[in-house]
């Protein structure tokens, strides 16, 4: 189970099978992570509302990959994968 903390600047993962959890701090301060989505390969795609970009989190490594949006003034609110 994945969730985001808008003002906390992080996303959280919870595994109900063993009740373990992990927090991932956003790579951009005050980024405002919003409504994320998870790809079939486990990559977590997170819109950074206040930063105007989308990041991909690889939960196996904890690394983020930044993806700038064409309009730097965009305020990405939700990511949906197809």
C-alpha cells in the first residue's frame, strides 16, 4: 500500500503481510507529492505538485529519476499509468 504526505514531503509504503513500512523523502524540498500510481514493475510514479515535475521511485534501490514537464509552471496533481 502506497500513500503520499502532501505537506510531509514523503511517500510511504506499507506491507500488510508483515506489517513493515518504509518512508521515502522526496528529492525536492517542499515538492508536495500528490496522487501517485504504481507500474507493473513496481516503479512508483509521483507528481510533485509544487516542483512542477514527476519523479519515478524505484523502491528496490530507493533512487528517484526526475522527469521535467514541458511547461515548467505546470502543477501536476495526479499520475495515471496505462
